[in-house]
């Protein structure tokens, strides 16, 4: 069977969606589907081959479609609309005469024109759109909709979308990539991290709704033997984050690191932090962070914000859940994980056992069984 995955994103990218898209294409192909990943022509400072950058098998094809990339001009609204529209038109003509079993995408805008001539559309939704009216046609014409949290499914049902066409499939993780056999000491030596400190680690972007600043503020309530390490973020966000937290002497901001290094950083930690904010709807209700599953694979205790979105996977048996947007509460959870080692080992093991069902392979099998 032929599956076309349409992704209106710059690839490779330092952002997490690039990992998710390529891992999904790899997993679809491993299940016997013939997969083409269609991406736009975009300016890109990253010149590395997509397969090498993400460490995925070359078992699917990559097709570039024309798009007018004016985004570097830094006129966000206009440039994004022009780029998206030109890509959508290009994809429409590219697919018009092709016989395709499944057209899969995370981008409803790219599917809008296609929805007029093809009924085999599957939309994957990672957040509820601000203007539902503009997206309604694609939601209604899609054969199926894949959502990453239960709250997203319920929100669509409230808007009149049939529950029978919606599948909840949280994000996943590459089990082999993150189940590495290396000690905490060996990982720190490899990464040149201190051996004589307790390491509290966060991976990912530094956006406000990710809660990175809450973690930085929480560092004020930790002792001198503990350092907070931040891995990830764009160069611009990293500069601003450094400037904002220049008075803190127990945090280490490392910036973006290649994805293949992330398992080693997780193994180097004593505690892993998922400090999502309650103030933004995507964080509170919709998100299914890939790093949550990566954390669970690491066999390290997780301290996370107690939010509905995260509770789809996390609970009191596999994580320490704390009040969101509260640095003192977060610090208290961190100290609890560091002091109560037996409890930390218990929840770490439970998280590792729970995450085994969240592989990309299992996710794709679940989706294929639902849509075919």
C-alpha cells in the first residue's frame, strides 16, 4: 500500500517534530507500506542528510515540493501564509493524478485542497486550532483523525466530529535508541559533566509553556551540591535564557545537542524534569511530549507538572507530580527524588515498564489497524 506523508516543515530541523515525522515514516515503512515523505523546498542552515541527522533507516523516499520561502525576511504572518499556500498548491498538483491509498499529514492547511478530490485523508492533530471554522472542512472530510491526547479527542467531539473516526495515539520513543547500557558515571565522563554533583536535567526547547524558566527559578531552592542542566533550545532562545538567568550559579545551559546524544544526557542525570506550564492550553490540555517517553526509557526518576495532558501517561506510580508554574513545589519534588532513593528507583522502574508499549512501532501498528 502507498502512503504519502505530507509535512510542511523545514527538514532537518532542531525541533522535535522533525524526529516525530521521520520516526513515523520509518515505522510505517517497516510495517510494509511504501512511504513517500513530501516536504517543501526551504532555506535551511542544516545541510546534513535527513536520514543521517535523525538516525533513521533509508526505507522511505523524500520528495521536495516547491514552496516560496520568504520566512527569512522575518515578516512572520505574511511569509508563513505565502509559504504554506504555495506548498499546498504544489502538493495538490503533485498528488492529483497519483493513485494513493493513504494521505497522512499533521498539517490541515496542506490537506485543504486535497480534500476536494481525495477521500483517503488521515489527519494527525497535536493541538486544537484557534480558529476551528478554517479547519472544519478537513476535519469533516478526513477519513480518520489521530490525536495525541484524550482531551483533544473530547474537544473534537464537542465540535461535532464523530468519535468513531478519532483515535488517541500518544507520541512515542525509539526503544532501542534510548535503552543504552551505560552507567551514570560513564555517561558523565563521555559528556564532560561533573561527577561530584547531583544533576537535575531538562531536555527540549526553552519556550515559556515548556516551563524551563520555572525550573531555573526552582534552582534557587536547591543545595550547592545540585546543578540544573538545560539541553536544547534555539540559539536565540538560548541567548535570552542565559541573559535572564545570569545571576544563577548552579545552572548549566548547554544549548542544542544532536539527537543521538540525548540518551547519554538522560543517563547522566539523577533526576529528569518535565515542568510544563498550566497557563497555556497546548501545555495543559493537548501536548504529548516525546521527551516524556524518552525520560521514561532512561530509568531515572521523573518530576513533572501535574497536568491533564501529562496524566494520560504519567501518574503517582511512575513519576513525582508537582504543582505547575511553582518553583518551590518543583524544588520540593526534586529534593524528594534525590533523598528518597528507594522510591525513586521504584517509580523509575515502573516508568520503564510502562513506556514499553509506547514505541513508534506500536504506535504505527495501532494507527494502521484503525485507518485500514
